[in-house]
């Protein structure tokens, strides 16, 4: 439309966005010794504090006296208020006609990025800018978009290199340092803001106390509620201090399931007393600290949900427990409603959307229904127009989303008629300018922090061979993970694990095996290991892979010193108790692997402590020091 038809506030928002993009050019829901170990949960920094937390009140507090939220609610039409609840995904790196149409009518409040958007900072920044500009280019004032991504670190981090590849939550739990956790949150926020992302769908606040859990695992900080509360609150504090909204997930807890909600509908049958004592502890801490949003799980909790519905669709959970008992005044959002069988196979997307808003959800995520987004929006609108969803429910939800956007600088000034003469010329709180330029993505100091967290997490669970004392003529054979980032192999090593060991012992070679290796690959690894003075065998969840277990047992039986490095949940010892030396690393990012070599040769101490127990063998908190 002609620029003359766009209100000055909207033009200013778009202009600020373009200016921010120009000024910041960029370089190119899987599975010991820290300075503040033992710090009490009460010492955790407040989530809502620091720069980026203003303007507006913290979640759970009354709106600030100068808040514009009530004015915005009066200004927006029903259709526009409903749009604040409706958040969608994109199929690729271009705006579709469908998303353009929704944005042109003010029917979208947020957009979720996934791996399909790629990891090129220039592309992501351009896409974010186009989305914000399209939302602003209306003949009515329009709130800016929340642009969100799953950026937990570890197994679930949608943006690959050149973004810093962070260790996962369980590594942070093993390191035990809330200072590390807050610093990681801050660094994550700087990188996300540099490409226009203003919400991180993290941290995971689930207490992982079920070894059979197929979906959380190392995404959790551990099995101790107080540890999870402390670490999740610290990550959230770091994110929000830099101006990125944090989201505690998956309320009221997804850590004690044996079913993946992407595939089926899990049920957690614990009594309410147990939920209060375990699952709810981290969420109470996050709510008390002022986290911007809480994601509700597609999991049934019969002790809370008398209606038998999954938490995300149950008024007993969302309105009764989260907003009522816990007093949460921030944004309650669903997990994806259209990409998870717990909803699609039981209720269907259309009914799931309506039930979620009825239950108290303030944001519904529709991330996969390309070509159906307009129809799904209309289904929600129809439910309001027919009286099934009260308009007061939409006002409440939109008000919460608007309050979040106000805190994060996403509300432009309203036209003068809506706020009184002269209001349009008042200083805007919705600037999208950022102090995080191109160098924030993959910054050297961020990578150094990731490496430090990974090294501090390494947990020496059992030891019969370390530190290694080898002559130059004795060879170390590393059996590394083929699913880690690969090196060119020119010097005989193929992952950061092998490179870190070779840097300290030149006579090192490495072979990489897939998680389910074929017989020829196993035979090659066996052949290499025959002449080794020591074997370093790294595998993720090796207790679940018979081929790896068989080779480990065979090498141990041959009398080789075998150091097993667990790259997932630390349960290999439960399946192969004959393992004499075992290090838990909790992930296979470079940052998880680089510190293993120095630990093997006694160059650094073993600082990590188990954040989960190893059933029948070791309790949470166990960890050895090097002799």
C-alpha cells in the first residue's frame, strides 16, 4: 500500500527495523568443582531483572502505571486480538502468500523458526526483517512479532554453525554452576537477537527421573528438583537480561514419561503430593522469578486434570494449577498442536486449538499446517463468535501477550486518538535496534564458554586407568562418534574428541562409528584396536546398541585398557558393568568432546558430578577426582 496510508507509528517501527538490520550486518521439543556448586535455589538471579526487562511490569505483577496494554486492548479489533494468540511456522526461508495474508490482516502474533529456516545468519536476519516489516505495513498500528526458536543447546538447537553449538542442559547440571548457566543464557540471547529472534523456547524445566524417558533425557538439567530449578532459572535470567524472552517447558513436567508425546499421549500417574515435591518445583521457581512464558505439555496428569485431558487442553491444569495455584500472570503457551500425535491422533488440530484456548492457553502454536493456517485461524474465530470461547478469554490472553511484547520492546505507539493527543509523538518503547552485531554469532568468547561448560561437566564415574601415562611409541585408538561434527581426517583423527587427544599424545588414531554401526565398520574398529595401548570408546546411549556393547566387552576381555565416554544418558555401566573406566560427557557437540583429552592425561581435574543416578550403581551427585 502507499506509504501515505501507513500510520506514522507503523512506519517508524518498520524504519527502526530496517535501520537495525542495516547497522548489524552478519558474518556468514530429541533427547564436581564449579565455583558455586551447592548454591541454594534462593541464590538464583531473578529472571526478570537486568536490561531488556523493561518497560512494563514483571509477569505476576500489576501492569506498570504507564503501561499501554489496556489502550491496545481497547484499540484492537476482536480479529486482531485473536491474532495475538495465533503463532505459526514457515515452510522455508521465504514468506508465503499465506503468511503474508495473515500478517496483512493482523492475524498472527508470533512466528516459530525451525531447522528448515537454515542457519545462515544473513538469511535468518533477512527473514526476520521481512516478517516484522510485513506485520508493520498495515493501515492500523500493529504490535511487533514474537519470533521464537528452540535453542536449548545439545540435542535441540535449531541453528547450527556458525552459531555457537552449546552443550545441553544435562552438561550444565553436571557442571553445577549457575554462573555458567546464566552466562550461557546471555550469550545465546546475543546471538539470537543478532538475527532478529526475540524468544528462546527454553529452558527445559523437566525433572528427568525416568531412565526410560525417550524424549527429554539430556535436555533436562537432571533428576534433582532443586538443581533443575536453580539451573533453569539461571538460564532464563541470562536470556531475559539481554532482552530475549525465556520459556519454561514442559509444564507441569515431561521428565517421568516413557512415551514421546510426538508419537502418542503420555500419562503421568503420580499423586499430587509427588507433583508438588518433584515436577512442580522448577516451574514454581520460574514463575516466582518472572519468566515471560510457560509452555504446557501434551501429557495427561490425572491427579490434576479431572477431565482426563492432556495438560495443554485441560482447564484444571492451565487455569487452575498454573494461573490459579501458582499465580502465573505471564503467557501460557501450548506445545505444537499440529505436529504431535498426542493431539492430532486424539483430538485433531481444529478441536485441539479450541480446547487449548478454552483451557486457558494464551498462545497456540500451529507450526506445520502449511496451507491450512487461514482455516485454523477461522476455526478459532468461529468458536468465539458462536460463544464457545468467551470474548473475555481472548481479552485476557491477548493482554498477556501484549504485556510480554511491551516488556520486550515490541509495542509501537498507538495513534493519538487511542491514547490522547500527542501520544503518537512520545518516545517509542518498541525499538528493534540491537547492540549485538555480526560478531555476536559464534563469537570466540561464546565458544570459549561452551568449551568451559563442556569440560567442567565431564564426570569421572569409575576409574581404573587414569591419568594415562604412555610412552611416545604406545598408540591410543579412539573410537569416536560419526554423528559428531566431522574433521577432514588428514592427521588421522576425525572428531574433536580425537583431535583433543592427539594434541597431547601424537600417536593417536581415530575411527568413527555410527550409532548403529554395520559389521564392516565394527571389524575395522576392532582391527585398529588390536595394536593399541589404550582405547577411548565414545558412544551415545551405548546401553541401547548391542553392536557397541559387544565390541566394548570384546576389547575389555582382550585385556585392553578401555576408557568409555558416554555421550548421552550415562547408563552404559548398567548394560556393561565390566567397564572399569567411565566418563560421562552428556553430549557429542565439540564442546562436550574437547575436554576429554586433557582429563585423560591429568592436565585438568574431573569437576563434573552426576546430575542423574545410574540405577543400582551410583547416586546423583557422585563423581570421582583424579588420583
